[in-house]
C-alpha cells in the first residue's frame, strides 16, 4: 500500500499527543450545546480534528529548537532578519512586512491598494480576504474558470483565472477601476485547486497590457507548486523551490498566512516590490500589528517560520503531504461518496448537495452533514457552503454559492494513514444512511463572518 502512490511519512515521531474519544451519547450532547456549529466544539471533545489546516501544523524538532533562539527585542530582532532573508530568497520579492497572521496582511494590502468603488477580481473569494476588500470599499468579482464551480469536472488546474472574465471586467469598468487582481494559489474554496504557470503568465501579460497589479494569496503556494510539478508540461524535473520562485515572478506581491504552508502555528506576512507601497505599509503595520521587525509575531515565531519555510519546499515533505490527502479522497471515491474532483491540496471536500439530495441549500446541508459526521465518529470538519458565503453586503440576501461542501482538512505532519482510514470508514457509513440527515436553521446569525459563531437547530 505505502509505495510511490502513497509514500510513508518522511519523518519519524519524537513526541506524541494523546487524543481521547468520548462516546456517541456524549457527542450528541456536545453538538447540541455547540449549536450544531463545529467551530464551537471544544478541541478536547474531538477525536480526529479536520476542522482546518490553519495553525494546526506539527513543527519539526529543528523548529522547536529554533524557538530557543528567539531574540525578543522590540526592534531589529535577529530572527526577523533571518525570516526576511528566507522569504526574499524563496519568493523573490523586494520587500517583506511581517503580520500576526494572513488577515493582518490582507488588511494592510486592502487599505493601501483599494479606492472606494474599485474592483478586486479574484479566482474565487476567500472569507477574510473578501471581508477586507469590501471593508475598504472594494467590489469582489469572481474570475475563476467555470469548471471550478462544478465538483464533477476534471481539470488539472481548476483554480485558473478565466482570462475572458477578466478581460470582460476590464472592458466593462475600465482598467483604472481595478485595484488589483487577487490570484490565490491554491484556491481554498474551490477545493484546494491549483493554478498553472501558463495561466499565471497569461494573467501577467494581460495585466501588464492594462497596467494592473497582481497580488497572490500565497497561503498554499507550495502545494500549488507540487501540482505544477506533477501536471504541467516542462516542470517534472524542476525542484519545488524553483517552481515556487517562478510562480511569484509573475506577481507584484503577495499576502501569506504563516499558519498553512509555512509549517508554523501563527504568523503571516505581506510582500511587495513597490517602494512607495512598502513605505506606506511600514506606517500601517505599526498601527495594526507592531514594529516592521515583528508585526505581531514573537522572535521565536519568526525563527520557527523561517525554518518551516525551508522545510516546506523539501520534495519528500510536499509529496507525502499531497498524497496523504489523496489517499483519503481515493478511498471515498472508491466507495461512491460524492467528493470534489480532482482531489485538492489540503483537504477532501464532500459534496453536500449530492450527499444529501433530499435537502435544499436553504436547509444548510453542508452544515448538517458536518454536525452528523462529528456525532457519528468524533471527526470534526467544517462547512464551506451557504453559511460560509454569508450575505451580500448591499442587498442583505444570502449568497447562494454553487458549491455546498464539507471540508475534511488535513493538518500538516499531524495524522497518519491509519487516521485517514478511520475518517474514510466514518464518512462511508454515513453516506449509506444519508437520508436520515436533517436540515438546520439559524437561531443566531452574526453579522460578519457568520460561520465562526453562528448557532443552529434541527428542522
Ligand atoms: C487562512 C487563509 C487566509 C487568512 O489567513 P489567516 O492566517 O487565517 O489570517 C487567507 N487566504 C486563504 C486562502 C486562507 O486559507
């Protein structure tokens, strides 16, 4: 089983963390108390936690050793210099601004680059990214290829930008009305789907023609690079490091969440080439995050991040990472469970529309399925559908995304193939009896990013 197709873990285990499993009656009580929202369950009541891959990474012994090298100076920390050098080397940008996490970088970028009423086209939205764009007067416009909205279509680079959609927007509103293009690698909400180098180059060319800037959401850039190596002509023999570097050569800057591909538990940064923007970003970072030499991170965090970034581009690490996710997805496919295809980089997404055809989208099928999975197995997942999409900021109506998904997100270097087997068995069992899943309705709906704190009851 564990061969090239599913390579064994390229590490051995030095420290372990025990997990406990409460029984089903206890889990039924827990989910009711959590208002059927998996975000509101205590971690201690979870057996296998696939809520998110954000900040849940297992650090290496080198990173833990790095924590002891923390230089907690208020200004000019040695760890900052190491992190800055590492980011510049790997990504190739001229300037780096540290932030407490990815959304801190999004806040600064959105504040600096968006004028009220300007568009921020992107290959699908991400929750915090769109929030900051809209809060700064930006108008999100989806320019991902149509295939990304259909869970059944096979496309090697389902995160690609549709050049025609971008061109149409430029024609319609004028290039000066576009703040920048936001290009996410990979696209989280499309199922961790990658973008090809060919597409990045084409977007660069089109944007150059119209003098439009491009900022990447770099959060899962290493996972994207692996898909390029695997699928794109001419890249099989390039190193992950070379591919990552090339990807960013087509961007003007990026926002990065340190909680994903940096293999740390917190942190983030903003990169850019523009001098003027860098000066203004340094002014803003002191207001929102901290000095430009820590930006909300401790010295030890920055050391761990620099080491994590170096480890993240190692070939064995990323190959195992992608294939472990695939291992779970392929078991589900073999049992006829409807999932988003092709299987993406960080998660397996259950297609709740096809999983629960007896429920309408207004009955919140993905939220209901995530709650049921927890009750049956102690596995925690997350809704990515109508609840996450929120309401239109102007009309107040629910966004009704085509994709109604439950995300089984695999933390990096945390679980083994045996854990994936447990998850697969639980999902397959529920699928056999999916008609018994009842819909949900809101009993408390927060105004912003409602999925985090919303509460529901069964209908
Ligand atoms: C997590 C994430 C962010 C935000 O980063 P945080 O570190 O959680 O603030 C932005 N974009 C994408 C695609 C993400 O997955």
